[in-house]
């Protein structure tokens, strides 16, 4: 490697601007109801100054129900994680579903801040942001720990998974 070459082709200005604005966001569990044949662990993620209301969480559950109603066609095994993110630049609903073959299915819905009725499927290729990914990483570990590697009957594993909740700040 030539010592005069940059170590990375990354956009330093863009990355430093992201670093300057990076902050903690609050995560709150919202329960784990049964929706469209799935156990759904629900979370609120809140940017500073934003709150996920009961109305928002009910709307997110309706979006999840619509999406999950055909999840069996995508190989769903009946466990899902729902994120309602009151972001700094808009609102987001993510429906993450465990499917066959140790894989998962992800749907992202986006819309303007404070208008849950205008959420629509996100563009192709859209993936979780850093805060959403933190919650999904936690949930990946909880799924592996309790459901895949857990001991006991299925109901015990499911109960342990439902009770393993992330709460507080993520970065």
C-alpha cells in the first residue's frame, strides 16, 4: 500500500457531519400483542422532542396487521418485531418478521413527521437507520437466545422472548 494514498474512499465531510449530529434516541417497549397470526413485539423509538402516541402505535399495529396478513406466503414462522420511529425528519414503521431458513423479512413504511395516515411503503432498498438497527440487533440476539437456543417447551421459550425487552437509550 502506498502511504500517500488515502486509506479509504469514504466521504469524510459527510461522515463527520453525521458524527456531529449523532445522538441518543429513546426506545420504549409497547407490548407484544398477537396480530394477524403473529406475536408482535412492539417498540417506540423517539427522536429528541418527538413522542410516539397511543394513536401512532395503534396505527402502526394496523399497518403491521395488513403486512403480516400475507406473511405466510413469505415463509413467516409467526414472530415479528414492530418499530414505530418518531424520527427527526419523518415517521417510520418497520415490520421485521422471522421467516424460514433463519432469515427475516423487512418492510419499511415512511411518511412526514406527525401524520401517521400518510405512511407509505419505503423505496426499494431502504434499510433501517442506526437507531432502528440497534433495536433489531437486540431483537436478533433475543430471538437466538430464547427461541433458537432456549431450553424448555416452546411456550416457555416464547414467554422468555416476549419478556426480553430493550428500554432506554440507543445510539
